[in-house]
C-alpha cells in the first residue's frame, strides 16, 4: 500500500501539480485502516470548523465600531519616532494649497502629485466644495521644504521628516502645516502622516485635526521595508498591482519585491528572447516592457523601489515552453541546464533587458530549494511530522535526470552536484554584478557555500530564525522574512506574531545590526489571486510595517498589545475608507476548538507515518525520482536509479489531500 500526501497550498515556492505527491510505502494492516477512517473524519471536522469560522467572522465586534476611541492613543500608523501634541481642534480649508520650497528653486513633480493625491483623500466627501467668503479655517496651506533636489530613489534614501501643525493667527508666521525633509521621499512620508491626522466630520461636513498643535520628528528604523508580490502562481492585472503599491505607501513600506517569474508561468516580455513569455498562462496574462516600466514609475512616485526576481537555477520550468533547450531533458524540466553556456546566455539576455526597466540597485536571483532535506518550518514549532510535507529538490537527484553524456561533462570538470549548484549561482551573480546590480539570494545559497558567495551578496532569510545572525557575523547584509511570521499566505499566523517578531533577534553587535537592511512580508500567490490578494495582505502587513519603521522601544512591550490592536484596527478602517479591501483581523484567528482538532489530526498522521518508519530514510528519493520520470522507484532500488531499476507494483493506494494552510 502507498500513502500519497498531497500538499495543496504551501509556503514560499510550491512545486507544480505533478510534483505535489510525497509517496510513502506502508504495510497493509488493520491499524492503518482505523487511522485512515479517523483521519478522514477529523479532516472533515476541520473543514466544517473552517467554514464556521468564516461565517462567524461576519459578525464582527470591532472595538472601533462599538466604543469611542481611546483619546490617549496616537492613531498614526506606523508610530512616529518622536512627537508631541496638544488639546486644540483645527479646521482645514478644502481649498488647501501647497507652498513648495527646494534647493532647485522650483517645484517637485513627486511632491506636487503626492499633494494632489492626498488632497483628494482628505477631502473625499467635499471634493467640489469651495470656501465661501467669510468662512474661516485654521489650516489653509501646506508648506513643504526639501533640502535636496535629487529625486533618485535607491536603498537608504533619506526618508526622515519633521511635521509641524499649528493654527493660523496674527502672531504666527508658520500657521498651517509645515513639512521639512532632506529628500522628496521624506516629504512623501510627512504628507502621509499629515493625511492621517485629518478627519472628516459628517455632522459639520468639515475636515478637522485634533490634538493640535502637533510636532513630529520621524525617521524609519530600517532602510528596507518590503512586500513580496508573486505574479507567477496567479497573474495579477496591472491595476491590482498599482492598488497594492498605493496601499503600501499608506503604511510607509518602500520596496515591492516583484516575484514575476516562476516554474508555473513566465509572463514578462524579454525582447532579447521573445519566446520566453510563451510560458505565460495565456497570451492575455502577460506584462509588456511598457507595463513593467509603468509599474516602476508608478511606484517611484510613491517612494517605493521595485526589486525584480529571476529565480535560478530552480523554479524555471516555464522557461522551456519557449526554449526547450533550457531543460536538461524533455522529462526533466528543472533546474535549468547547468551544462550549457546557452543557459547563461539566456540569463544574461534577460538581465540585460530587465536592467533597462528596473533601476533599483538590488536584484533577486533566487537560488532556493535546491539543496537540503525534506523539512518544514512550522510557525508554532510543535509539529515535527510536518517537516516531511515541505518539498524541496535535492540537487543530487535533480541532476540525476541529466543524460549520461551531460553527467560525464560535469565529471570531466571534477564537479559534483553541489559544485554544479554553486557554479550556477556564482555565475548568475557575476552576470548581475556586470549589470551593476547587487545580488540578493535566498538563504540556501548562504547555507550551502557561504565562503564562495560574492561579498556584495544580500542574504534573504525565509526558512526560520538564526540565519541573519550567522550572515551578518560573516560580513553579509541580510533581509529578514522568517516564514513562520512574515509569510502572509500562512493564514494561521495572527497579527500579534507578525507584530512582535524582531528582525535583530540574536544580533547584539551594533555594527552587525547595521548589516540587517530590514525585512519583508511575502505574499505568495498559490492561493490568492486578484479577487482576494489585498484582503490577504492587509492588515497583517501593516503590523510588520510598524515593526520596520517605528522604534523598538515604543512598540515592543507586551503591555502595548491592547493599544496596538486598537491602533491597528483604526488603521485597517482607514485603509477601507481609502478603498483598500483590508480584511478584518478576526478572520485570521483560529478558534481553540480548531487548534485542538488540528493537534489530534497531527498526532494521528504521525502514527500512521510511523507504521513503517524504517522506510522514511528513502522517502525523499522515492518521491523525487518518481517526479523525475523514473516510475515507481522502491526504497530498496532508490540508490540504483542509474541502472533504471523500477519497483514492484504495490496493490493499493490511499490519497490524502492536505491543504497546507491548515497545517503550517
């Protein structure tokens, strides 16, 4: 008998449907039949509980809707570094004007367009209202002073600003709103803060600012505050991407990590190799060069960099739809063929074309899920069985599907499979560096050969904790994205865990702390498309945004949980008022009953996997060799793949479909 465990929805980079089975031979006995029936029953119970949870979430009991606001709290998100406020209420003129002063002596398109956007947000309910003769308003203008005329947007651009809100009167020459910044992007952050202070009151149909005068001095804690968006697993229209970028600016996030391409689809136009986007889902689900440039320009106007990713050598099956020679063989479609110079010619052409689109200094080269054992990092750390549900390609077996001739070519160069992986990653880094990019790689590259990586490499953590401390100790820069907390497709992770995780955990040395560029929440697209991607991103992404912007001391005490929740709920309502479909946080919480059933199900799953525990050592090879076209390889014959041995057929198969969102 065979158990086939099918991970439907997983973290990070799921394999395509035909790679989704983990095959485990097991003896046919009565205990298994009992466990099978019990597991089916419990799985049904889980599904019923999930449905109940979703239905029950419709009856929200928000502290914002049912009680008055706690006036002692500051409803600015993310929380500014330093601020003082008063007790006055100021009215804001609907004919609010901008007075811009810069070193260049002229206006800034970035600031001027931002001012008009925020003016439409602030006066949404009175856009056509004009101040009448005799009407008096306390705030009539916004003065923006920028000390640099350089509008280049790169990593580490100065986003600090100061904001002063006072009342116009005969004794004040600075009445109104005054924003001072060293760059136009600091001015953008100040305009966002100002917009959050402005509240429309329906009874008097007037915009007011409470608790004035305000004096705010603010700057980000980390230079890199990112959101990964996956458009390979589900295509996202340009307008949806723009809406997400717009909403990022509300939370002061500043990097869109665009995971454009993966094994499922290749939607981007590459002029040097025009057949690559034959790997798109359809000819309508594509991005032209002009589309990509439009997205980059749209993001820049909001102070957001776009970091593109081309994940190599794995996650590249879609490339072969247009250029089959990139596949090692027709039955082995990834990783990319390391034995051909042609492979690197294509990569060079892709990066050369993309350099004309993406000016950001960082470029993500992937490099993940090629080395390692089957494992899974659970967010709660108490489900050891589930390590076997995370599928990652073992490079020894991946390269085993190369033809004998190609294997000989590698051996002639004294290259092992790990050497080939290292060679591929380092050569891809050289190509990126030749295009004046700084390479970013997922942490597996650092785990496999840290001493060989280019010293400019930025290590991107995702598997779990402890990687950033190791990386910075060796002089590498690091981006934090621990999947147990900051993977937004993990719907069981509540906002508190997103909020209180610390990117600098385990790093005590000040100079090493500076090597942590920041962090990124990841919106993987296996189970989210244009219909629900924004509800999945928000509001939990905002929890990470405050962790990356605001001072740790002001936001990390456990006694701030209640206050943070009220402020987060307020910000979530602000998002919805601005047209962002942010989900209520209550839909993201698991009930106690659900958790208990999940625990029981896990125990039973552990039991029937251990019925034939001695074959677990062969689980990885048995399943992966089948995926690579070698038929049903038995545990005994797994090591004999080169001779083409196939296993004896087993009489029965039991397929258990497990949505990974239920168990991660």
